[in-house]
C-alpha cells in the first residue's frame, strides 16, 4: 500500500464533524462571543483516494469526495452553555483541482509545515447539498442537544509526515432546550491540526485531531 493512499483517505475528514459551538442562544441575551477547545478521533472511508475520478467537462473540473465520522469532546466558554460537551459528526471533503500536489496529480499543492514547503495537497469541505456536505450533533453539560452543519473550510495534508492542518466554518441548525431557536444565529470557525494514525490497504483508517473554536451568536 502506498503511504499516500491512507493520507488522502483519512485526513480529509478528521475534523470535519467537530461541530462544537456548544454555546446556544437564550432569549433576551442579545449578542455575545464564545470560544472553546476540543479533541477527538476520526475514521474515514475513501471514495477517491488518488483523485482519479476528477473529470473536466466544459472547463470545470470536479472530483469525488471522501467521507468520515468523528467523535470528540471539549469545552466552551463565553455563552450561556458554558462547560464541557461531547458529540459526533460526519463530513465530506474533496481535492481542490489544480497542480503541484505530490500525490494527487490533479490536485493543488499546499504547505502544512514550513519545513516542507508545498509538500501537501489541498482539500475543501463540502457544504450542504454539494452533494451531501457535513453535519454533527453534541450534548452539552446541561443535557441539551445541538445540531449543526458545515458551511465551508479547507484542509492541507502533508504527503511526508501525514500531518494536517485546516479550518472549518459551521452554523447551528437547531436542537433542544436553549438550542431550539439557534438556526442561523450561532456561527463559528474551527482551527485544527492532527495526523493519520493507521490505515488498512484499502484506505480505511483512523486519525486524531485537536483544535480551537471561536464564534458569535445573536438573539
């Protein structure tokens, strides 16, 4: 198995589902900002490991996505849902069409580590409807459920160290208790890093990740 086979299979989704606002909006609270930290693991299923499904039609290049499921825990402060939380989510990424990537001929190069300039490949998170995107749910310290979905972001995977870094944007979808009316009013950005741990010959495997969250909410 090529080492690049599992890098592209795993790191695509290692963060993608860490929907970690954990800061629902309560009536009459106005506007506020929140922050937090999280960590967890992600398993992934390769859909297009080497970008070979990338096709160009009418000057537009498209590629098949990779899917993954993550399980995570963390904490949040600055909002009405302060405290610890746990959750899980699913997301999809796909190679950014271009050139220069060492292990995806049709992919765009990127730099994950300054010691290996342009040694990685760039991936983008799929928002809802393209074709599936990503979504997740968490349970906060009060037992309330929050659902959210991915609105964008990108991920750089190093082809030598198997490490990755990236960002992901999310918005609250709804939930129970104080999260029931959060649709469109709570938005956050995740900044993360991690690495591939192990993979089988087909490309199914597991990775770890950790990161920070910063966002705003209004009511």
